C-alpha cells in the first residue's frame, strides 16, 4: 500500500502519497455514490416501491425521498435549459 512506498524516504513524500491516494479514492467514492443515487431515482421512476429501495439500500424512506426529489429537480432544470 501507500505506506510502504516511502518508508525510508522523506516523511513529507509519504504524506503527499497518502493525500494523493485519498483524493483518488474520494473522487471515486463521489462518482459511485452519484451512480447509486441515479439508479435509485431511476428505479423509483420505473415504479419500484420505496419499501423495496429501503430494504435494498438500508437508507431510510426519507433519504430515498430526498434522492428522488433531487433527481426530479435536476431533471426539471435540464428541461428548462434545453427549452
């Protein structure tokens, strides 16, 4: 892992390496979370019940509603800019 890369070298280099690794992982996590939210919103739009989405994701019903509302708002905003 990153901690083995710079064991005998400059400690600041170890920090830089760890920071870079963290930033890449954080970006990837943001991307996968966005994909999850899009999938939830799409499933809800296709008629999947909130109860089922709660069971699958472990989210609360309120969180599912928030995700769907955010997706609806984004879709409406996209329509306004293309009209």
